[in-house]
């Protein structure tokens, strides 16, 4: 990838580090996982995390790295940005750039989930038509129940209505993120497990094939003995 002529020394340094870490085999491997490599160098996530740790939090640098369009630079940007400084406009701009499940999920899990705007974006993006913009809503909803969030049960119960509303989407990357969000909510505590299980049972008998898939795959785990045993210990 050619270095942007307007890149600052800091950005140029990060891009050089990424090029030094790149390997042809990593680029080749991206295709197997459905990740576009047109704007990629070929750096493993593990190496990107090490580089991000060495850089430390830096909101301004994160914005510059994102603007390069380089896949790895954008991944690192999500790892070093400060969620307290992220605005709804930035979230919108970055979301519109998502072109794979990998960048979408990484940004949501590393950064967007820790912003105070996460719930608003879940509701907003869940109604989007573009594949990875919609996936972003459910990627966020997937990770929020797993963290030590202060969100009340009511917020997650309300989110189940979004899952039920969008479960008809047949696109693989959307459907899978909806399913993972569904299961994540249902594994948070006993009350949410009961609410999610009830939703899953409705979807299992839906007329829509995709909705039935979402419901059956969620129910398989949510109604399992293993999940029930774990939740009773909480």
C-alpha cells in the first residue's frame, strides 16, 4: 500500500511498522475468512495488538490512521482511540466505512461498546439496509451483555424486540451477528435467559426461514443445561 502523501510522521511511522510486520501468508489467509485484502498489508491481529499497546491511547492519531483507508491502520485505530472522546458523528463516519465483519466487529468490541452512545447506535443501525452497518448494531449488542455494563435488564429486553424484528434478514453476516447478540443477552442472567428463550420459541415457529434459523440456533444454547447451571450460580 502506498503511503499517503499527507501522512504525518506519526502515521508514517505506524504504517512502516505495519509493513515490517506484514507477511504474504497473512494476506492470503484473509480471503479464507471473507476479509477484503485490497487495502490490507497482511498483519496478524496479535501483532497489531502489540503495536497498539506500544502506541498507547491517542484519539488524534486514531483519526489519522483511520483516514489512511489501510485495514490494519484502521484496526490499530480502534485499539488506541479513547472512547470518552468518540462522538456520534465519528461512529457514523466509521460505520459507513465498514466493509467486512472483521473491521466491524473489532471496532465495536474495542471501542464503540465503551462509548456513551452505544445504545443509541444499536437502535439506529439495526434498521439500516447496508449489510455491515446493520451488523454493527448487533455486534454492539453482542458485546454489551458480556461486559460489566450498568445497563439494566430492561434495556436488553427492549433489544430483544430488535432481534425479533430483524431476524428475517437472510444475509449471512447479518444473521450470524443477530444470533450471537441473541445468545449473549440470554446468557447474561436468569431473567434475561427467560426473556430471550421466550423470544426464541416464537421465532422457531415463524413463517420466515431466516427467523426460524435465528430462533433455533439461539434456543439450542439458551435452553441448555450448561447455561442454566451457570446462571443459577450467579
